[in-house]
């Protein structure tokens, strides 16, 4: 038989080749476009996370000063990409966390400055902390940095600065100097410990402050200090330092020293006793009520279903005290309701001082909220969403010009479960202050591998107060999903894989992160902690 002219199989072959070609092109397109886009999203989420971790580091620096206690910030250096069945991933993205070389800090002033930042007579120094990502796909971020109370987020298209060093409106200058060295490069979590010294506050006339900086004078003048009209930056030492010249008269200059992964290398002189010195700015006083404090008398009115809350404060000192910064730490909404996201804060009858983000960072108050001595002051918060007087409460923290910090737990109900009266045209009597929620929970976590047997122990027994914690939610691999929920503060995980034994869900690798979330019985108080797999 002659099959030379037989064409019966050609369509099958051609069809198979076309299907194969389509599959190859589809896979190539997925690998070339979809995978990079998804990985870029993972990297963008990581940069958002580490930006928040640097903000937490900034808060920990402030809270460590004057408190005598260490603070720790978990910095996730890199990120891993999701596992894919067919497509290929690049190696995990790594990041580098390091300090710059230390540089001298010089302070002069009309009439002399004396020793402001170092009590032993030697020249004080400081350095910067910098994080540099090494992303494979997400290109805009360049670095994150922290120096002398300036937090920077640096991108290809420009940089964003959160400076809390100079407050021209209240004539205050805050210098927090960093000592110690950090050099970490990898994927896992690095726990950065900070330890603070005392504060020293002095009054200086037209001071000139020279500090080492990663940024030149033009950046300081046009971006970092853009809103400050009484200070000019000049490059010195070839651009390695900037000289800040102040021309507004008398300033309160506060200096403290923070040690990274160790004690501060030196300390400022002890405060001179003028009432502006150390002891403030550490752990806040919870609902302060001692002589000299600014006390919260209570909630005087609530616009239910709208967003206005009026508070009455009483200054127990006989001198004027001003709130210069504020934040809303937390807002607990009624179950089934969404909490507001921000609020304007101001003294009643005065212009708006700031817009505070719920669970955000401190914001400068401009104008300051002033509390006259031995008198009461009404403060209003105008939230951007509806509030409900039943079972809702929030936490407000105020930083005062005497470096004291007051943290107020504000309930929208009185002791009998009744809400304060709605605003009226004539003021009524001040109601009894409402009850405050319990002490905030503080989570703690450690991960160990006793005996090296692939059996891991997750221990949250350091969480407090233990009597208030109802549940422990365990996210062993920190992927956002809780593998188990218990009422006990320890749990074991078997990650051994041999024979018929399958590893428990959530097993991870050395250097990865595990997480625990603690909650009270009502779910109104919560906190979380992370630790690194050994």
C-alpha cells in the first residue's frame, strides 16, 4: 500500500502542535507578566509593613527615654514569595538594616550653651539608622531612615519626612541621639532593642545646633523643616553635617540618648530642677490624678449617631500647662459597627489643633491646647464617622510641654450605664466620670526547640496581666491565619516528618516568624507579639 499521499493524520498533529504552542505561550506570559506583578505586590505589602515597624521604632525611642525600661521592635528584614506549582520564583527578597558612622553634635547659643547632651564633658555623638530593601520587582522604595527624631521614607520619585525635632510654634527642640551599632542583612525578623537615658532640658537663646545627617541643607530647608520659619540649615564638613541656626529667641532644648541593642554610650547631665527636665516622655501616666497633673473630669456631651465628643479636663497645677502633641491610640466600637478613622481635636471655641488618625502616631498640636492653672478646660473631638454611646470607648494620649505624658481611657457611658447628655445651648452640670476599661494587654512570645527534636514550644506566659487574658490565638507561620486558639499560654508544635508522621499545620523554618494574639473575654482589649523560629 502507498501512504505517501495519505493526509488523514495531519490535522491531529497540527492540532497538537497548536495546543502545545498555546500552552507554552500562556505559561511564558504568566511567568513574564503575572508572576512579577504578584511578587511586586508582595514586596509593596512588605514595605508598608516595615514602614509601620519604623514608626513603632520611633514610638519606642520616645517611650524608652526616661522610663528605665527596654523597648523592642521587630523588624522584618525581607520577604518570601508565595509557593507556585509551575511558575518559578526569584530568591526571597532580602533587606539590610544598619547604622551610619557616628558624628559629633555641637550646640552653641547666645550667652553660652554648656553641656546639654553629655554630662562627662566630652563631645556628644549620634548616628542614623537606615533600612535598604533589595526587592526584585517593586522599584519605587529606596530606603527608610531615622535620625534625631526625623523619620524618612525615601522613594525614586521623592521622599516623605516625619520630623518631631523642631516645633517652632512652641519654641521647642528635641534631640534624641542614637548610640550603638547595628548591621543585619537577611530575610528573617530582627528584634531591635532600645534603651533610653534621662532627659535634660535647658533654655537657650538663639541656639545653633550642628548634627550629622544623611540629608543636605537644601533638603532640610525645603522639605524637612518646610513648615518651620525660624530655622535655617547650612552644610558643614563637606555635607556630612548640617548646621541648624535658630533666630526666634528663647527655646527649650531637650536632649536624651538612646542605646541600640545596649545601654546608651553616655547620658545627659541630670536636669537642673527647673521643672522641664527628665522623668517625662517615658511610660505615660494612666488617667493621671496627682497634684500637678492634668486630670480628665469626664465626658460632658456626646452627639450620638454623629461624631462629636466633648471632654472636660482640670489642671491640678497652679501654673499653665499646654498639650503640644496628641494621638488616639485605640477606638473600641460597638460590636457590628466600624470605628471612626480620624478625629479633629481642639479646645472648644478655638481653631482646630490637629487631625488625629485612630491608632496613628503623635501629631503636633497647632495651636497648643492650653490648660489654665487650677481651672477646667473643654476639649472637643470631632470624629469623621458615627459614634455610638453604648459600649464604645477610646484611648487619648496627650504630650505636655513639661514633658509629661497623660493617657486617658474615655468611656462614653457613666457608672450607671447611661450616656452623657447631648450638647445644649446652656451648659449643664458635669456628669460623674465614666468607668475606664482595664489595663491594656501586653503580649509576649518565645519559640524554642527543646532537645532539637523538631518539636517546638510556643510560650506566651510572659503576657500580662494574665488574669485578664481569655484566649491565645496562635499563628505559627505568621501568614495571617490562626492555626489554633487556646486558653493556655503555651502550646507545642510537632514538625517532625518521618514515616507516617506528618508535620503539624503551621510548621516553618529557621529565621521565620511566629505570632500570638492575646484577647480579653469581650475581645475589647488585644495585643500581639512575634518571635523568630530557632
